[in-house]
C-alpha cells in the first residue's frame, strides 16, 4: 500500500511538471500580420493577395514548430523546422522568389528565428525557362505583435 502512495505522489508531480512546461511553451508563441500584394505559393497552396495573420509556436516535438497562417478565405497550417537561435535574423520578413505568374515563399525571418521553405520548380519547358531567368526576390514586411 505504501508503494502505491509513493507512486501516486510521483505521478501527480510528473503531471504537474508536464502541465507547467506545456503552458511555458504556449507563452513562447509569436504572432503577427503581413500583406501579400500578389498571389503567393506556399508549399502546395497559392494564397491570394490580401491581409494575413500568423502564429508560430513551438511544439512538444523537438525542433518542430507550428506555423498557422490565416487569410480572409484561407488557412494554412505548416510544421516547420526552424532555428530559434538565429543571430543574423534582425528584421521580420517573408522572402519571396518569382515563379512565373505568382511568387513563392522561400524563407521567414524574425528576430531570433529563421526557417527556409522548399520551392518546387515547375516541370517541362516552363521549368526550364524559369531556371534560365534570374529569380527576382521580394521581401514582405512582417509585423510581429509584442507580448
């Protein structure tokens, strides 16, 4: 019986530690907003021009973050593997590359955080044409909410 009491106390202690660390992680979320001036591809989704909000939160899985982007008509959830200790990231911006009739998100930079996104080249003649052209880059300013 005494063994069960000790086991119960240990289980309650571990549960309290787990709940406490989960609330700390929730406080580490970043939130903000940005505006796209033209259609922009993000992974398999093309976001129309417009205003967007986002949240970036650490998850319980090591080095995996959840990026949630909300627009007027669309929502994108992405698991990203970013660098929280990015010392070179001073300004907040999404970096874009031109992909024919739209742009594609190539990276996100915020003070202390950086993540690169894979951009798929179109196949066939269109892909070859885009590969030969210089890829103009554009930065979309991001406003990060203060905590």
